[in-house]
């Protein structure tokens, strides 16, 4: 039986994490910061500049900015946010961008209206936008969380200053603590859940994420990973689970303006924790109540694994999200704590080494691979097969395995993260190193 304090903690985590976002969250966060800088300036800017951490640059470089008419990159995201954004909509800031705003964005990109620079020795998630007008200058900084504005300045004077230390500080404001999470209490929370507490949250997640998945299957987005799976692997539940998750990313990474419900700050992770669970629930003809409890498991397991690593790193978040989906499928199949733990361990032991080299169409393939691994992990677990403690980073205790993966993702892959960025922005002569 879960305590009331822990129950409320998990409920607040779901409320805070499962929010709508349009397109890849990194370019949208840039657009949001730019729209805020423009609003504070209160006049037409003559120039803007964007300084970002390496992880932001990595995740914006190869992805199409939604509602931009097919434009890519930091400049397009920042300018569209400036000329066509509504900062009050936060991660849906450019949902109502007009044709004239898109045309003006293309023109201003060509005219070098926006300067972009890499800033080092800052948090992994860091965006600074400066807007220069005829009479005034404004500055906005986002840090640690995609909508966490930590500084607003006008003409060099601070008019707002928020939490500028750790990601945990943002949790205090939203009244939750991810450090209190454990797999045991996640399952207790799911079992004891009052359905009315999450019905609205999950109905929205199901609606939004199913809609963009169907869009990815119906139309020619990205590399068409989801469509390719169904056309070549068949349409059994395993193929459909992989395909529907991948299809949502196909559309999202290629500029589809439909919003998604995110998980751990990522739309791709939000799609991945949702669609495989829904496919299996439909195949097994489970009740809506059972689906809500399963989505509780998938979302919270993903958040639990990812909170050790942080929002952005060289660790591919599709892995933690797929582990969450696999855990939820095992839960729906009647699996107990040991069974769910085996599924998580089997998933991480298999694909824990997938690296993140930025947001782009190939993310859909990484999602498909991760979900496929999670389904293998589920079937292994239901047969009481699992990878054993002492094999690589795997421990007999699933909680310790999760922590080991967190350490590898956060600390061990830090240099990998830097080198991936160096390759992506041509700061290293690869051939000379080989």
C-alpha cells in the first residue's frame, strides 16, 4: 500500500511531465525563448542572437521546425518564434504561425538576422536569446527544462530571475521529487490508482500521440520507418507496436505541426511510452482502466530511468522510453515486480548503448529498434529468462541496474557527447584521428 505522500508525488510527476509540445522540443524551446525576448523588448527587433549548449545545437541541427514550411536549424526556430510566435503558448509557441511569418522567416534567415553561437561550461539544456531593437535590448535564458526561464533582462536590468542551479529546483516549484521514485512504489501507485486522478491526463496522451502516429502512417514523412515496418514485417501486434511508435517520430521529426504529449521533456519518448502499450492493450482487448494503469507504469518507469541521466545527453532516450513500454506490457500481461524488473533489465542490457546524435528522421528507426528490444525483453521475462547480475553493468537488483545505466548515461557518456557534437559541427578532422 503506497503512502499518501508518495501517491501525490507520483501524481504531480505525471501532471508536470505529460504536457503538450509541438514538434521537437529543442527548436520549440528556442522559439519560445525568442518569442519571450521579443515580447519583453516591446518593439520590432533589428537583430537577434542565440547562444546554446552543445546538446541543444545537436538536437536542432537536423530536425525540421514545425509550421515553418520545411525550414531547419536554430536560426529558423528563433526567427519564427520572434516574428510568428505567441509566448503564452509555451511549447506550442508557433502553433499559429502564419504564411507571412514563414515567408518573413525565410527572408530573415537569408539576411543573417540571427547570429548563433555555441556556449560551453553550461548545463546540457541551455538557451540564451538576445533581441536588439532601435531603443531597447532584451535577454532571456532557459535552463535545465525546456520552459524553465531563469533570467529575463531589459536594457541590462533584471526583471525576472528564477532557479539557476539544478533541475531539482524546478521540481520544488512543481511539488514533486523524482529522487523518491522506485520501481516497487511505481507498481504500487499503478495498482492503487484512483482512475479519476489520471483520466484526463491519459486521455489527452492517447488522443494526441495516436493522432500523430496515424499521420506518420498515412502520409510520406521522413524515411517512412513506420510504413516500411508494416509493409515488410507484417501486421502482427509486435510489428504494429514498433511501427506505430516509429511512425509518430517519422512525422514529428520531419516538421508535422501536430502536438504530442511529451515524457522526460521529449515528444519521441512520449510517443514511445504510449503507442506500443495501446497496440498490445487493443490486441488483448483490455479495459480502459487497465490501459490507464499500464500507461502509468510506462510513463513513470521511463521518467525514473531518465531522471538519473538528465534531459539531454549522449544516451538515446528511446531506450528508457521503450523500457517503460516493455514494463507496462509485462504489467498488462499480469507480470509481478520480478517480471517487470526482468523486462527492464533485459531491455537495458540489450540496447542501453544506443547513442543520441541529435533529433532527426533516423530517431524513428532508433525507436523501432528500442521497442523491438523491449518486446524481446518482455517475452524473455514472461518465460522467466533474464540476463544475470555480473554480466556487464547488470545487477541482480533491477534498481541497481537502472542506477548503473544512469551513471553510464550521465557520467560515462559525457565525453562521447562532446565528440558527437565535434563531429556534427566539423570541429574535428575525423580522418586524421583514424
